[in-house]
C-alpha cells in the first residue's frame, strides 16, 4: 500500500469534484463539501482496495461514506444532489455499479 500515491490520487479526485461542482454551478458554500466528498471517497476506495476488497465493493463502500459525509457536512441535512454527484463521479462508480448488477440473472433467464 503506497499511502503517498493514495493521498495524491485523492487530492486530484477532490480537485476534479470541485471543478465539476463549478461547472454544475454549485453554490459557493457547497464547494468545500464537494472537495471533501471527492477526497474522502477516493481515499476510502483506494484504502479498501489495498485491504483486499474488489473494485466494485470498494466503490460501493466509498459511495456510502460519501453519502454519510455529505449528510453530515451540509447544514440542515438538506444535501444538495450536486454535492453527491460531484463526490461520486471521481470514483467512476457508474461502471462499478453496473458490474455489480450484471451477475444477477434477469427474469428471462430464470
């Protein structure tokens, strides 16, 4: 486990999340939340993967941590969906979530 590389990648994910927040016209008061969610999510995902979890499960755990963090950070528990989107997108979680769903048989296959 290379902690310095994990922190560097987490910082870049946080910068990406903040930049994406600016593009999506996130209010200025929520940009810090975008930064923190992007950093924490990537850091948790990389730490979970270095502990032996698969990419898909590590992304699912990191996504859950992002949701909890956003609910804690944003005042009055009114989490802006933009903060969640900006925090989750640096994980590339769409691909991981589809890969997790894929092994389950469809109704036609049963």
